C-alpha cells in the first residue's frame, strides 16, 4: 500500500500531463489503499470526537447507505446482498476493530464475522457482536440534517432494534457527527490526488472554452454541453451532473438567475459572455467548477473594461468569503460575516458554497444557498472543521456601462481548508478567458 501511494504522489508532484487519466486497475489499487489508510488514520479520532463506541452501518445491494458505499472495495460496484459493517472501539487493545456481518470479507478492511451455518439470522449475529463490546453509545446512520448520514432504512432500523437486547436499545444514538466527519475529512494522500483530479477537470474546461469546441456564430450552448459530456466519457471518466452552459450579452434581457429554471438553447456569438458549470468524478473524488469566457468581436483585442472590472469583483467576493473561514464557525456564521463585509464594500453578493469530496454536494457545513441568503437551517448550523474541501460557489452582480445593464459574474472553484487558511486545490480563474 505504502509503495503505491508513494509512487502516485511522485506522479502528481512531477507534473505529468494534467489530462492524463490512470487506468482502471491503477485507479482501483489507489482507491483500496487510500480507503485502508483512511480507516486506520481517521476513525480513532473521529469516533472519540463523536463519543461513539460502536458504529453500525447497514446497506442492501443497490440500496446502499451513502457511507457504506465509501467503504466498499473498488471492485465492489455495489454491496453484496445485505452488508453490515461494525466499527468498534476495543476497550482491551485500545484500538479499532473492523468487522463485516456478511458472508464475505469486505475487501481487505473488514473481516467476515458471520457464519450462516452457525447462526442463520444475520441481525441476531449483528446484535451479538455489538453486545460483546458493552457499548455506552451505539451509532447508527440516522439524521435530520444530512441525507449522507441518513442511510439506515426504516426496515433495517426496526430489525436491528428488535435484535438488540433491551438494555442496549437506549444506547442507540445518531451517528450523524461521525458519518459527516468521515465523509468530509481529507488526508494528505487524498489531497495530493485531488490536485491531479482538479487539474484534469481544468484541462478539459480550457479545451472546451476555446476554438477547439466553440465556433462563434455556429456552436450552440446545448452542443457545447454535449461536447463536454462526450469528451469526458472518451477519457474514461464521467460527470456527476449535466454541464450547464449559458450566455449573457449586451442588448439582451438578463436571465433572472433563478436556479429552478434554465435559459433556453442559444447560438454562441461574438460579444457573448459564456458561463460554464462543470464537474467530473474520478477516483471517488468530485470536482465542481464554474468558468467564464468572453468571445471577442471583430476589432476587439480585449473584453469590455466593464466586464473585466466586474470579474475582479467576483474574485474579491471569493477573497472575502475564504477570509472568513475559521474552525468552529458555523456555515451560517461564515455566510453572515461574508455578506455583511461584501455589502459594506459595495458589492451585490450571492453565496451558495457547499462541501465537496466523496460526493459532489457533500456532507459538511453549507455556506448559503441561492434561495437562502439569510442562512440554511440544519446543515448551515454545522461547524467548519479542518482538512475539508468546499466548492467556493458564488456570484456578484455588477453594472457594465458598455452594455448598459447588470451582469452576473458566476464563479466556482474547489478549495481546501486546513484549519487556518483556504487554498484553491488547483488554482482559480483570476481573469476572463478570451476566444479571439
């Protein structure tokens, strides 16, 4: 495991082609090695932080708990039958035990602890194992605030509770904090890879927002969306949402910015400001990036100065938001501080920043939604923790004199918070792209 990780960290560090994609076998090897590393390094501290003695995770084939999916071997494309994982703090050894109440070992990380010939009832065997640890707090994946941590079905919950001795039923609690902590926390080896994943996404974006994919006056926004889909698929990757492409132009009414509706298909023309929202999934990690490109008109050598000034305001809003990140602050607190500061500087901000990592819209502190600029109940009340990633997603509205109208600068970049500062994982767009 260690040798493979070292080899790949070297691969990233030496800067091999940004768009080079690992083969499926190497992807699987990396994913399995990083899973074992995460289980070893993260779980003891996370379980202590959440005060959970035994964590029970249950998922059925094709109806997997979102957390369970992140703990399956890379070659398991789904759970097998009903798969149960038990992660327990061992009071004798002081370590963490990892068991599978399943017919098979679950990869290298969870050893099977169920023999159906000896005990045919899988839930009874699960209850026996849990009871053997004499736990004060048994965590299960139920949550009001995070769907990622709410993967235990009603049926599985009822069967588990029925199987538990009555003296332990009162010890069952939500494992929300533990599940979210597991999903949101990145380790250094993951971050080395995440740089490669983001660079790969950025390389695709730079190709798509160029004359390779756009012929002004010919290419439509819909055609460009499908160019991204086909290109990503051709690289052996996939997107986790359908790319969005829209245009703003002088003399045309502005789309209201309501995310519940989308503008119709447009031909991309000279003089247009084109916006892209695009994200890939690769090695179990997700990206989410928004970029803007201006199509020069004949005789122009640069975008209108009003557009360039507006873009600088978008960068400024990013700086304000990331400058307000602090461990322990809630997402709603960061949102309020950032909006107050931005408005005091004369900006018209909208902030809708979300965690990212093992999911696109991931578990962790939400910092605004496009339709909830006063705060997000529940996941907005969750605190920021170190070693987590966010998509710094926002927009600023600015009047552009050359167009005699308001323009929205919509930006999104994936970033890592180490507990003190925020850094963009693979850099950010700091000026408008231009197509000549």
